């Protein structure tokens, strides 16, 4: 499952989560002012030995885009496909309009902000994807949140790497609050690891 021979050009992880697929977000296109009449732009991705690019051509009436995308690795010839994706505009409460993709698969047609890459870019439901957080255990979530705090503290990532010094120009009150929360999250993550794998957490705390 996954890889070039499976028919999913851009799929590079066996986990069926949104993080496993490339995606396009129409909200970002609008913020970057890419959705203008007859505009054309290119997006590129690279993962290991695979390269993928899409050229997007915006219609003059802003009601659809044509997606032309190409995929290649070191072992296969380039594959290309082109198709139309409809856009629907809805009024915002404070004025202006917000664009939505209409999932290009005929059996769907759902209005969404993000499409995920397979043979074609389609909605999350069509690829039967879940969000990464839906697959997380309590320990996984605690470990991920602890690593976010480590990033704020400019510490080396990884909850087993221990504590480091206070970053320059950070208030001690803020540092102590973040450190206490970090240590609590690490404790939760290690408790689950002990239950699942028989690890003695006293070696780490």
C-alpha cells in the first residue's frame, strides 16, 4: 500500500492519516493572492527520491482551476495528469467571500478547504483519512506537547534528552511554568511507555 505501483503517486506512509499525504489548501492560495483571473502558479514538493509538482491555472471567472501535476522518481518515467477542480465562493459574515474546493471525484462533490494528493487531489473522506491526533494515545499526545515546549525553550527535541538551561531573555516565571508543564507531560508519556513496554520509568525521572 503506497508508493508508485499502488496508484498513489504522492503517498509515502502506510498510515492512513492526513499527515501521510501532500495537500493543497485553498485558504492559503487566497491569502497569497494566487486566486486571481487567469493566474498560473506552480507548487513543488520533494520527499526522499520523489519529486512532485503541480501547475495551477485559474479560470477567468474564478469558478474553477485546472491542476496539471507531475511525479517522478529515480526509477520511473514522469507521470502526468490534468483535471478540473470547481471552486465555490460563499459570503463571509464581515464581508468579502471565502473560496472552497469542490471535491473533483464525481461520487463526492463535497465542499472542503483542503484536498489531499493521490492519483488526484481529493477530500479527506474520499481517501478515508483521519487526522494524526485521532491516532494518538495519551502518551503520544503528551510526548508531542512536551516537544512543543522543548522547542519554545530551545531545547534539543526528544523527551529523553533531559532538561537544559533557561533561554536568554526569557523570564524565570515563564521558564519555570513551561518546565513544570514539560516535566508533567514527560511523566505521563513515560507512564504509558511503562504500561505498554514494561519500561522502568525510574531510570528516566
